C-alpha cells in the first residue's frame, strides 16, 4: 500500500488550523488515469464510426448490392447540423428525423454540461483529447507550454463566443432554409470535404497554423476558437458542480493554478464557476493536501471515479434513451444515399450549399 504523506511533507504556509494530510501517489494519479481511459474510449469509438462510414460510402460508390450499415453515431461530426436541428425542435416541436443522432449528441453534450460543467471537452470530445495530447508533446519538447499575456489572452477568449454568435445568428435567420437545404445531406457533404479533399488549401493552412500554435500553448482551438465549447460553456454556468477549495486546509502552494489548463486562479477562489472550467480534475490531481480541492455538487464531494461514471452515464444514457425511443436512426433511405454520394466526387452539385 502506498504510504500516506503527512501534512509536514505538504508545502508550508496557509492559515489552516486543521490537520493537513498529504495525498498518496495513487490518489493523485486516479483522476488523470480515469480521464485518459474515458478519452481513449471515445476516441476509439470515433475511429470505429469513421471507418464504418468509410466502408458504407465505399460500398455505395462500388455499387454493391448490399450495403454495410451506415453508423448513425458518425453524426457526431455534424455539430452545426445538430444545433440547426435543435433550433428546429425548439421552434416546431419536431425531433429531426433526418439526423436525429446529431441532435441527440448535441443534447447529450448539453446535459453533460448541466451536470458536470464542460466535461464534454475534457472527457468526451476526440478533438479535445488530440489537442491536449498534441500540446503535451509540445510540453515534452520544450519543457513547458507558454501562456499568452493577459492583454492578448482575454480578447482571444471572446473569439469562440463571437463565432458561436455568428453561427447562431445564421441559424436563426435562415431558419427552415438551413434545416431543409443544408441539414439533409450534411453527413455526405462533411465526408466529401475530408475524404475527397474538397476542403481546399485554406483549411489545410488553417489546421497547420492551429497545430503549430498548439505545440507551444495548451489546446488553442479549444480555448479560443471552438464555438461548440463556447455553447457548452454557457450551459455549464448553470451546473451545480464546482471545483471547491477549502481555504483552511490550503497551503497556498499554487500548484492547482499553475497546472490548470484553463489558466484559472484556482488557488485564490473558494469555488470555480468559470465557463472555461472543463472539470478535467487536473487541479484536484495535483493538489498535495487531502480534502482541500475537490469537485463538489450540492455540497457533496464527487470523487474522480464518480465524475467519470457521471460523464459516461449522462452521455451514453442520452444515446441509449434516443435509441430505445426511436430518435437515433435517420429516415434517409438507402436509395437516397445511392443517389447523393456519387455526386460528392464531382464538385459542388450537392443538393445543399456544401
Ligand atoms: S479549475 Fe481544475 S477542473 Fe477546472 S479546468 Fe482548471 S484544472 Fe481543470
Ligand atoms: S488548493 Fe491549490 S494552492 Fe491550495 S494546497 Fe491545493 S494545490 Fe496548493
């Protein structure tokens, strides 16, 4: 059994007058390991979905008589279509029958945010995971990651909200046009973009610049640009879950703030309510003093394994519910896919603006 580090081994200072007990190595490793396992699970699931969709498209293009099933979960790549469907749901009451999985996944991400802040970004999203690992590689190369000065960081943080506003404005303004024209074959359009190289030089340059930036600073796409993260951040403000600090036990070592990927001043707050907090539990993992920094909801401590279980239950539970209530499978027919998919190779003749 790992030895318990007594309070004298924890950094000095702090106004605490209660006994401070250090945390074991095993306790400190629990949260990062659990999160890595959940991230890997969703990343592998994503790879499997992409592969299955690729097989489906390949079979259509080859004119196969019987097609492998089209994976509805691949609609995870249609967050904009999902938000369009959400707007359609709110304005008409109709649950999108064309891309119900895209809508379900948006609702699952929103539900996760209500429960556990922006946990979707740190636990579920494969882009978030890859961005994080890419930046970790940068940290390994340079020995550290760089943070932008506050005067540059603050305005850049607003960028993702501006992008979100831009998309929401377009969705609300175009309303049914987007729903009927853009949404219908969004999955084929997206596939055409990435697998048939129709995304163009601009996208390659943009992705390269983001990757270069990400090797010097932590996940800039997620921090500054992702409109989906901005949307979930807004919902996370209503979450009862908070990282809470016991000021009496705290030694003011500053490790939590130093390691927080969102650059939040955790060591100076009683609880973290920021829309930037992803419930990644990095601060909880590095805090050297037991029962000082915890994820809490409704006054109760949420241990890392409970947090992981909650993320999985919220996200997969919503998907399971959608499956059993018939809100997962698209009503697009095989014949329609056979008609539309070959068009994506020959340029912008899709029946929508893609
Ligand atoms: S406050 Fe803690 S849980 Fe929130 S983003 Fe920072 S390190 Fe992660
Ligand atoms: S809460 Fe932060 S500052 Fe306080 S002991 Fe833990 S890591 Fe150090």
